[in-house]
C-alpha cells in the first residue's frame, strides 16, 4: 500500500531520502560560517531577513534564513526565528 502509515515497531519509517531539512539556530551568521567553512556545504545565495510587510504575524519580521545543499543534494534550511516563529524560553 503506497499510503500506508509506517509501523514504528518495524524499526524504520520508510524514508529513503530527504528533499529538505530545516534547522533552527540562534545565530544565523555563526551557523552560516560553520556550515560553509568546515563542512564545505554549497551556500545557495545570501542569507535573507523577512520584512514586516512580507510576513504574518508582523512580529516574525527579522527572522533570518539561509540555504545550503549537502553533498547528497538535500536542501538544508537554517532559520533564526523571531517573534511568533521563535521557541519560548
């Protein structure tokens, strides 16, 4: 069955590959430097900061994102969330 729910007791969830992985970070510039230099990941352009007129609710303005591609071709998103996107605490 193509749409069957994987059985966790089987030890696998049936995931062969990932197309996109997102990671929340507290310092985008530091994280970009880490993944760019030692890890050697391909940076897919400049980091981006969301502006108030682009997001809802407006308090998430200032959220920063950057994208890389790992050696297997998986897109990696690094996000430094602000406002309603940020985790409490």
